[in-house]
C-alpha cells in the first residue's frame, strides 16, 4: 500500500473517532433523560399519594388535638367550679348551688351560671355572700328587715331574713356600667308588664300589680317569679291565652274543667277554668 493511502486512512480514522465518541455520549444522555422521565412518571402518582397521606395524617393529628382540647373543655364544664358555676339544670329545672354527687352523669344534667333575679332565694349561698355597707357601695338604704349582700361577681342583692331577693343591682367595672345598673334599678321601681308579674310586701309574694293607691311605694318590691303548682292565676286568669293541647306534643288532654294557657314568658300552665288553680307547669327553657 502506498504511503499516501495509509496517511489518508489514518487521517480519516482520527477524524471519525471524536465524532463516534460524541454520538455515543449523546445517545447515553438521551437514554439517561428517558430513564429520568420514566422514573418521574412512575414516582409522580406515588408521590402525590404519599403527599395526600401526609396531609391526611396532619389533619388527623389536628383532629386529635382539637378533640383532646374539646374533651378538656367538656371535662371542665362537667366539674363544679365556684368561679364559673352557681347552679345546675336537671330535667329543665334550675337549682342554685352545687349538685349532690349522685346527680352527675344523669340525663338532662348540666352545670352553669345564671344571674340572680328578684324573687329567687339564695339557698346555698345565703350564708356565703358578704354583707355590705350600703353607704360605701352607694346603694339606697335598705328597708327594715332587709340587707344588702354582694355575690362572687360583684352584683348587689337586697335580701330579706329568709334569703329571698328583693332587688338586684348589677355591678360593673366602669362608672357607665354602674349608671346603667341604677337605671335598671329605677326601672324596677315602676311596674312593667314585660318585666314583672307580681310584688313582695311584708315578705309575702302576690301575683299581679298591687292595688293602685293602697300601699306606699317603699312598702312593695316588684319582681318576677315563675308559676308553680298550687298557685292561682288571679289577676292573670283572663289575660293568658288558651292553648289547644293538640298543637303541642308536650301537652296532654286537659281534665274536664281545666285548660292549658300560655303566660307572657311562654310557660304553659294547666289551670282550672273556674278559679285559676294551677295543677301543672311546663317551663319555657328557650328564654
């Protein structure tokens, strides 16, 4: 073979080798890219599923935390706390003071707090509330046989010897709240059909407004007291609307000579048509 031919062949091989190497490298890069794409496509659904599982796990953790917080709140509500409770509901009836141990866990039992109202009795709290000097507290002078006490929330209660509340003055941290309390107290000094249904005189309760002009204003204290069995409608006998027992599932057919009536607060009373003697009371618990 001629030398010129050998030189030409060597030159051709020298030029072809880098091209071949470059082509092989490019092919490897393409193959690697294809593998990465396939891996990403394979991992995509799994990663999304894993992310969803992580999100659900986080949500479950949050739910468990919320549930634990809720249980703690429920447990606090289910235990007596002098700072948060002053009585309890049982079968729709409210009683002031802590319940006996056997009441816990019963149906329709719930601890709570209820503001004091005129006509109620302190009961359990009769000896626990501190007597106050009406002059220092800027209260009116109590009538004979009455005294002012302050409850654990700073409200002032005018009570008689048996612990019956004759007046309530709601206290406040701001002077404007105290002025509002005095306005409320002045409102209690005037008869209001929407707020009163009777009055106290000589520690005796009577339903309805007092006879006009018969008593001095300082002799009576207006208030509201729930109806009870054995009481008579009296003044309200012709003022309460009659109720058809068939329109309310809670009502039974009234005995002969009796009918159901509804008072201004939504309570249902079974009373004698003649005389107004009350034989059953269903309290309106939504008010």
